[in-house]
C-alpha cells in the first residue's frame, strides 16, 4: 500500500508535469517535423516541375525523367535534414545535452576524415551531376567505360543496367567522363558498303527514298525527327565504297529505327539489283598454275 502511494506521488509530482511540458513539446516536434516535410515535399515538387518545364529543347519524356530524378533526390535530402534536426531537438527535451554530442561527432568526423573523403567526394559529385542535368533516370549513358540504361540515381552512386542485363553500381566520385547517348535527341549514324560496280547516284536515290518512306510510316514517324538520308561518301576500301547515312530520332530510339532502316535498305537493294560489299579471297596452292586458283 505504501509502495502504491509512493508511485502515485512520484507520478503526480514528476511524470505528469514532465509529460505536460516536455512530452507535449516532443509531440509538437514530431507533428511539426511531419507537417514540415509534407509541405516542403509539395513545394519542392511544384518548383521542380515549373523549372523543368520551362527548359527548352526537351521532349515530354525527358522532362518527366528529370522531374523524377530531382524529386527523389530533393525529397530524400529534405527528409534526412528534417529528421536530424527533429532528433536533436527531442534529445534536448529528454535532457541529453547535444553540445557534447556535436563535439564528439566533430572529433569522430576528424578521426574518419581520411576514410570518409571518398564518400564526401561521391556526394558532392552526385549533386553536380543532378543539378547540371548531365543525365537522369531512363537515359542511356556511358560512364567512362561502363555503358547502360540509368535505373537509379542517388547522391552517392548511379545504377546502370547494360544490354546483357548486368547491373553496375558506379560511385559518383569515380566518374571522370559522362557520355549521354540519349539527351534531347539521338542520331542515326550508319555506314553501308556497296560494290564499285554500283551506280552511286541510283544508290543515293534509293537510300533517300527508303529513309523518307520510313519517316512517313505511321508505325515509325513519331520516333523520327529528321528522316534518314545519304550524307556523304565516307571511304573507298579495297573492294567497296562506304556511304554514310544519318538522321535524328527521339532519345533511345536510334537503335530500333536504325535496325528497321537497314532491313528496308537491304530489301530495296535486292529489288534494284544493287550489290553490297562481298569479301572475296583467292587461294593458290603450292605447285598450282594460275588456272588453278580457287575462289572462296
């Protein structure tokens, strides 16, 4: 009975007053942090969408991909910052001094500074990559010697998936050169080889005709900005003439359009009797005369 009386007395004198003062403050801090995070998230999304839409030379798909990247990184960073500040305020309300904790964190930071410098470099480089819009989720990029589709971007690393399905995690601090293969538009750049006996003027007319037909095809026209066309005579090889074909497509569509273009050109050349490059080798066996040469 005496024990219950002491507990009741302690509760009335200590716990209830603490809950009514510090407890309510902690509750307000938690509620305020949640409300602030929701408000800043909505504000960040609105600002990002306004700023991205205002940029020129961007397709709708590119704008959406950049919006997604910026929104994810910005909201994650905002949540982390609000959580740290709220946690420090709650610790102070509980009665734990945050001054010595900050000092200890500073000493710990110096102790691991040399080991953490690479992590800091990753974060700083990640911020520059994102805000300079070097690439975003969905782009096809080459990071130094690693090439693939960007599946995810965090402040520390970029995740790529190559054509074989292999996933590469590339820390931002290790990136020296960024090559974006799908920014704003993509370009068709194809070389074909035709025989020296072919009439080049006729070949060029066929190439341009096939390119214009492809660009007018309802299945492909939305993917093509500039119809594929003859650009120049690229080279003379030992057995053929190399012609260059160029054109412009939507981002990431150059491979699909290029494959269809090659198929149509091959069919058109077959119909017109134009011979493409054929490698020929002649073998002469020891002791054979000139008449004994064989062709592969």
